[in-house]
């Protein structure tokens, strides 16, 4: 969480830094701040509670100017979102630091530094970094050495950017567990939490590796590893189309990203499918050796990615004939589990930065997994770079905090993976072809669901006055009920719960009355009759039922329910298709409630802390 940017430039950099920071607002948006070196020994800062626009407004009254600076957008962990807790943090008006991550031993360090006479002005864990660097600067009079010494005292995960009033052309960054990239631009050199922030100022980038320290001095960029040894890192040229990061005709990024799904899904399978056969290179050459050895699957993820994993469990078991277990990363990392020989660990994370998911995969070899596969939307993320096999979802940049196209494209990859593993495990060739054909049909079917937009906008009116909503699904669509409820919760703040429909009478039915909208997913499968009984149970308690039903089903017997006709699809791909209308329903509800759709309260897009 939190986003940081820093620069050493040829011209005034304040506006550029803020523009870059705005691209990182998805990482946190409860306060922001800037520090610049206006002249040697003149370090100034401004901080504001709330979004970056508040900082822009504050800068109109207290303008800053300088060629060297650092900026930060915060997602609070230690200490409330107040101005005092906002970054940059100073030490003695000489050092300014911005920090993304968590310093686990901050309490001990704070006591030690207080004992040495340092005064603290915030409740954050981050402020210790500034004072610690100051302490070592007193001894070394060299910022590079001071940062190097200070980092050896820090435990936890962090990316930091540091400037010093006495070293006016220098910016130092450290990557230790949280991402940091270096961007090379015409007007100077930059560091940032994500290269998305630097698309307008740089085309060449270096993704720092774990433990790297970058020293930007004037126009020079030098990188050291954890041991302070000089290292060379590969410089990459990346081109970002401005379309990818602009909202275009859409009111919100989330809306744009929902509507991009037919294309994102097609893009994700495009390179893998040739005449409905999954091409050999799809899961890399190493997969050919590895996949025949796979005897079972362990999936690990958080949030929506975990729900994608729950859908995939059905695919791995039914298509690939492999036993599969799915766990939430924050649970699995502290759990003693029995890992059977031949278990493939599959880690799913749209950001590729989620701290808990990374913690699980980093223990993978030690605890005995056969290998681990990463599925992410960010090619340069730690998850993708460290994996034995990495599969990129080609969703394109997702800016809305709630995941939409990254979720459906994760499902596409998991579906392909289950067919590929199935091929090593007795999956019939004709069945494999039927499944890949179903995948090919998806973009058109997703387009059909988007036509429901106006209907769902109208339906949302029913939800805006409600406090609660219930989502029901069964089997492979139960995780989609979970995902639909999560979308509703996180952007509209309506309490939405999902249940496997068969569980209804074991408790949640007690909640149903005329104030409870109940969303039911009714794809065409062998459980239709069971679902119809569940709908009747809700109707008998005067619950208001909204059914998303396969168009080939005759729903006339359901009586007084709202039926939304979905495209006819085979049950295996229903989870992908049924996701979209639930996203739209949540989106329109949130818009009509006046909520901040792209940046829902208390959340952030990449969860780099535990
Ligand atoms: C919900 C959402 C979150 C993420 C979760 C895991 O819309 O986006 O629940 O799915 O924070 O994040 P990743 O996938 O980046 O590991």
C-alpha cells in the first residue's frame, strides 16, 4: 500500500511529481505529502489529509519549487490519517523520507532513538527511518552510507526514498520487500512504487531487485545490492498507450474496466489457443517437464483472487481430475499443512505484490511443494519474477480499486491451466476441444451481458435503500456469488453476504424478509431444480428475488421474481459470464449512492502489508 515517487531533475519538478503521484493514488488515498529541496539546506514540505487533490489545493496557498523532491500517497497502517502522520517524515529539518511498507521493529527503534534525544512528531512506524538515517549521517556525513547503515537496523517490508538538505542533487531509494522502479527521463531520473506513475516522464526503466539500493546523483544512477556491492540491472524500454491509463468516455475507471472485459478475456487466451488447441509454449517449456509430475493442486490467494481460486478448484477437479485445495494466504502462511508429494502451488494475485501471498510462495520450496505457478496481471511484480512458472493475465492496467477485468482474466488462465493439466491426466481430446471452443465463444457472450447495463442500472435503484443483500449460488457459481457480494460491499458499502444456496435453510434464511433482496445465479446445470426450490423458500418469506438465469431455462414457474436473461453457456464457463452483471449491479448501486467507486473508503489496490 502507499505510493512513493522521487526525482532528481533539471527543472522544477513539483507539478510533475504530483502528476506522477496521482497515478499511484490506487495504492492509498487517505493523505499525501511532498518534500522538495528548494536550495541547499532549504528542505520544505507540505502535507494534506485526504486525496492528492487536497495537496494540490494546499500548494496553491503555499507553493513549493525545487528540482529534487519526494512525494507520498498514504494508506494508513500505524496512526490515523492525519497531517502529522502523513509523509514525508523529517528528521531535524535535514532529512526527508517517504516509505511504503511496514517497519516491524519500529517500537524498539523508536525507544532507542528517543533515548538518544530524537523527538517524534507522528504515530507512524515510518518516522524512525528518518531519525535513524539522521543518526548515521551524524557519524558518516554521507547520505549513501547513512542509508546503508540504517537499513541494516530495519526489519519488515519497505520501499523508501530519501533526500538530505546538505546533498542537494541526491536521491536514494531502497527496495526491501515493496516494489520500486527507476525511470530514466529527459528532465531527470525518478523512482516510483510502480512504473505506471512514470509513464509520462520516462520510457526506460529498471525494476530494482529485493535488497537493491539506488543512488541517483545528478544525472548518474548507481545501484548497490544488499551488501552494498555495485550491481548492474537490466534497463527495459516500456511503452504505455495513454488510452490504457485514461478514462475515455467512461465516468469511472471501474466502468471502463468492466466494459473492457470481452477484449481483455480475448487478449488473455489469444496467444495460447491455436485452432482450439492450447499451444505448447503457453505455460513455458519447463511446464512440459513439470506438469506430468503434478498429482494435486494447492491454490493460494486473497480477496477476489481467492474467489477465482475457488472457481478453479471445480475446474481442476472436474476437468483435470486433480485433487485441489484452496486457501486464503493470510491463513495458509501460519498453518501447518500436510503437503502431499507432487503438489503444485498456484498463487493468484492481480497485483503480484500481496504480502501474504508472497509470504506463502517464498516458503514453497522449503515446505515441499513440487513447484509454484504465479498468475498475475503485473509482469514485473515480485510474484511473477520469483515464480517457477509465471502466467500473465493480459487484462491491461486496472486502475479501479475493485478488481474486475483482472478477476475474469484470472479465471481464463485458470481454465486454460486446468485443461492443460487435464491433457496430462486423461482429459478426452474432444472434451478439451469443446472447452476451448467455449472459451473462444466468451468474448461475444460477455458483450451480450454488457447489453444488460441499462437494466442493471434500473435494478440498482432497488438496492440503494437497502442495508443488506443476499447472494446465492451453487457449485461452480457459488464463488461468483461471493465475488458479486464482495463487489457490492466494497464499493457501495451495503452489507452483502453470499451463501451456497443449499445452506440457506441452515441459518441465513432467518434474515430473509421483504427488505432483503436476494440475488440468485441460475446457470444451466444439473442443479437447476434445487435452485428453484431455494428460490421458493425465499419467496415464501417475502424476500425479493432477482434471478440471473440462462436464457434457455423456462422460469415461468418461479412466479413473481425478476428474471434477468443470461447468454446460453455451458456450465464450465458460466462463472466468467455471470460475473459481469454482478459487477455492473454493484457499480450502478455505488454510483447512485454517490460513493467513490474507483477509490472506495479504507481500501487500496495493492496490499503490500500483512
Ligand atoms: C476486490 C479486490 C481484492 C483483491 C485482494 C487481493 O475487488 O480487488 O479483494 O482481490 O486484495 O489482491 P491481489 O489479487 O492483488 O493479490
